[in-house]
């Protein structure tokens, strides 16, 4: 595997399979390992690239604010190095914000976008205030913040059923350095409104939501698809569809990519 650098830091990524490219982008406190089951299933027919975003996994932080545009530039750097001209992007939560930023900056490189438990809208004032509280909390106690944050992403009904999987997610999340957590919170807080892309983006868009998502209000987020060609799919669980609804999500993604 070749080493790719962005702003002087190495980028963690995986690259498997051949065919049309699918780029998987993880969410906040996650890393590329979360997509391993999807990469394994899809790499038989597609070229699957999973990337660690700034301050996550094996990609170190590069400053004190990781804007979504910075992450989009990192993704562009990886794809350019791998000589990939066009790809379908699958972004979970923060990864969806990065996918939209990439689409805004490099529209000709986008074959399609799947937003999983994500939104095209910016943070509300209330959400920005919550980010500030989170920044304070993580600085006071890094481990407690991470453990609580992860558990709260799952629907209440799944927290016992998926207790082993939740512990795995926590263990991976605890690899995320303090600077990476704070810089990502700061970056999400200032992200732009990109809802216009849902209306005018010249590529297919899939929006996957959880009906009991404790982070994103289902009705409010689903409303973004109204009056657009966006394909809306909902699952009956929380914010972690790649884990809570893994098999169903794989079927949906496989169908979406096949039709592009």
C-alpha cells in the first residue's frame, strides 16, 4: 500500500477490489474500520476505498479546526494519488457532510452520493451550543465523553442487544486524540448549508435515516428530500444504521450503486 500525505501528515486508507469506485467516509469518533463489512461485501464487484478523516483512525490532526472542506481536500488528495476520476460516495453522519463538501468542490468527480444518518443542513444555534458544551466536556474528561457519546448514538432498544458491538465502537473511538475530537466539533459547527445540492446536484442521491435517531430529528431531516429526486430510505432504529441495520443497509447501498 502506498503512503499518501495530506498537509504533511500520512493518511490512513484502504483500497480493495476493481471496478467503479465507491468511497466510504466514516462519522465523528469513528474510523475506516467501521466500513470493513461493507468493503468486504462490495469489493468483489467494485473498487472500495475507505478513508480515515482528519484526526481519526490513522490520520493525525492538522490543526485546531477541521473544516469539512479540509476533509474534502484530503479525500481529493487520496483519489488523485490513486488516479480515480469519479466515484460514488457513502458518508455516515460527519462523513456525509464531507461528501457534500467534496461534491461542492469537485462536482465532476461525483457519480452518486449516499448520505447515511446525515443532513445537508448546517447546525442550528442550539446544535452549535451543544458542540461548545461537547468541546468543554471532552477537554475535562476525554474517555467519559467518548463512552457516553457512543452509547447515545444507538436507539434505546438496541443498547442491550448490541452491547458487544457498542463496546467495539467505543474501543475504536477511544483511539481518537483529543485534538482530533475538538477540531472536528469545531469544523462541524461552522459547516455550510448544502441543501441546494439535494435539489440541483446532477447525480443520484440517497438519504438513509433512522426513525429513532437521537441525533437527527427524523421528520425534519426527511423533509429535505421533499420536492427533490433524492431517494429516501428509513430504518426503525437510531443514528448507527451501519451497525443497527447493517444487512439492510448493505442491500440498499448495493442496489443504489448498481443502478447508477
